[in-house]
C-alpha cells in the first residue's frame, strides 16, 4: 500500500478493508454513497457482486440481486 494512502486511512479512521472495498466498488461504477454502504456491510459478497458487474450487470442491479434477505448489517 502506498504510504500516503495509509496515512490518509489512519487520519480518516476508515478500516483498511472497508477502504479497499469502497475503492473496488467505486471502480465498478457504484455511486460513492452506495459504495460506502455496501463496503461497510460484509453481508454482501463483494467478489460475487464484482463478477456480476464484470459480466455486464448494472452495478445497482447487482447490489439488489445480492442484497442480504434479512437480518442486521454485518459490519466488516
């Protein structure tokens, strides 16, 4: 990881795993707010979501398809 990014993560207080998930979701085309919500919820299978997007599924639809059916948010 680049030292500048590490410092930035520490100063924002964001967990490195969540920050990585946000970055990957943003690269896949999710809006910033949606990416942050999904990244913080480990109930979503990030790899499955990204695979759907890679196969041409719109990002927002992939999120809806893979949304957990019930239960609380599973923090990462």
